[in-house]
């Protein structure tokens, strides 16, 4: 059974980018100091997985307003992830170059999510009786 709607190639491509980000963030999370309670690593892993999850969940929604809600959650998870990576950088758990690369990947995912959000908002409502 194929759940990802291949007809919506823009959100599918964004989901694929989000999935590609997961192993990169997990690699950083594994390098966090062992003496910590792993709260930062856990939050990083949850945030990066949440991005892909929310894009997929949004695609499954029949109502564009619900899709927008999930896109908003995905963007919020990206913002959280960026903040957590900056914190990890300040703990010297990743190099400045690696941080820049990950921030670039986040930006390259955030921008199309924002454009898709704006495009959905511009669409005329099919049934506004909610």
C-alpha cells in the first residue's frame, strides 16, 4: 500500500529531503557528551523525525487547512532542530563547517515548505463550511 501521495510531487520531494536529513542529525546526536543525560540528543532525534512525519501526515489530510497545520508543525520542528544544532555546536559536538552544512540543509527544506504553505493559502477554498 502506497500512502505517500505521488501526485503531490512538491510535498513528496520535501518529505524525501527531510528523510535524508535524519541520518545526518542522528550522527551528530551520537557524538554528544556521554556524561549528559542525552536530553539534547533525544530532542534532536525527535525534532528531525518530526519534520518528515508532519509532512507525511499533512499529505494524508483531505482538508487543505489541516495540511497547512502539519506544514506549520514541520517548520516549527525545523526551527527547533536548528536551535538544537546550534547548542550542540556550542558544546563543540560538531564543527562549524558541519553546522553550516546542516543549517543549509534546514534552510533548503524550510524555504520550499514556506512556499508550499503560501501556495496552499492562495488556493480558493473548495468547501468553507467548517
